[in-house]
């Protein structure tokens, strides 16, 4: 009779804090920046999840609540790519079909996620991604030209494991997906972002359902972030198409370096 109210009292305290107008207003611009980074490269959740925790939301609740914004962001981004003529749903959905089971498994694990080595593991993943991305020269094709994916089987298999990672913590999954799509499958970076947002959209639907069924998410905070993430996702998709692969590569490398340094030396989250 006392255990359940105790757990809910902390959550209700977090909800009360998040409901303050100042926090809601702050989450929207944070979401804009995060949504832009997520579509162009990745790592936007390293802004949104710590912001939620700073406002009093428990870590595992923040991890789940963040998925509300990720879902809205990728709906907007997929729509933006579609309107600009980037809509290879056949390959995108087949890759997503492999990521979704992993996302469900990962979300189940993520409900109870804890661990002091999280930052170092994530930094190591990003260093690996940076090395892999550097191993392939930029494609000569422009955003209007097509590129034929290669190594489809390894790409689909790796999507399952990427889904697990994304389901568990989401933070940094964009880097992993970009590495698989770009380095393993040989897709140009503009289309990499097109496929990435579709894949994340699909497994996030499943992951959010798991989190929502197991935890009391802070929906008002998630909706505030969703508004910002949607704006940022739309901007990121249009910038990705208009500026092309070289701009994406520059944004990606800058974000990777900054987040690696932050994770290793300046963060407790």
C-alpha cells in the first residue's frame, strides 16, 4: 500500500515541475535544436533527455518521454522528404521491419536502464562511427540523383541490432544508422537521412508503446518537445536536401566531436 504511492509521489513531483510555464517554453526551443541535429546527424537527445532530468524527471521516465518528441520529429521529417521527392518506401520499410523487433526488445530493456558506463560506451560508439564514416569518400551524385544500395543482407541484419540500441536509449542511434546506411550499404548522405528518419519513425512507434505501457510518461513535457522537434526535423530535412552531402558531413563531424568530448569529460548523464 505504501510502495506504489511512493513511486508515484516522485513522478507526480516531476509532473508538477514540468507543468510550469517556464519549463514548457524552454523545452520548445531545445526541441528545435535537437530535431535539427537528429535529422542532419544525430545526438539531439543528448540535449532533450538531460533537459528533462534537470527539470526533475527521473532518468528512465525521461528516456521514455523523449520518444514522444522523436515520433513527432520523424513524422515531420518523413513528410518533408516525401514532398521533395525522396520516398523510397520499399527499401525503407524493409529495413524498418528489421529494426522494429530490435526496438521492442531494446525498449523493454530500456525501461529499467541504469549504468555508470553509459557515457563511455556511447562515446566509444561515436568514435567508431566517425572512423567508419571517414573511410568512404563523398559520393559525386547530387541530391537529385539516385544511388543504388549495396550489401542489402548485412544492412538488414545490422538494422535489428541498431533497433535494439535505439529502443534502449535512443541517444546516438542516428550515428549508428548513418554508419550502416552510408558505410555498409553505400548510400549517399542525403538518402541516408531519408531512410534514417523513416526507420526511426517505425521502431519508435513500437518503442513508445512499450515505454507508455510500463511507465507513467510526462506527456505534457513530451508534447512541448514534440513541437520543437517537429520544427527542427522539418528544417533538418530541407537543409539536408538543399545543401547536399558535403553539408551533412560537416554537421555530422562537428556534432560527433563535440558530443564525444562532452560525454568523456563534461557530463554525468
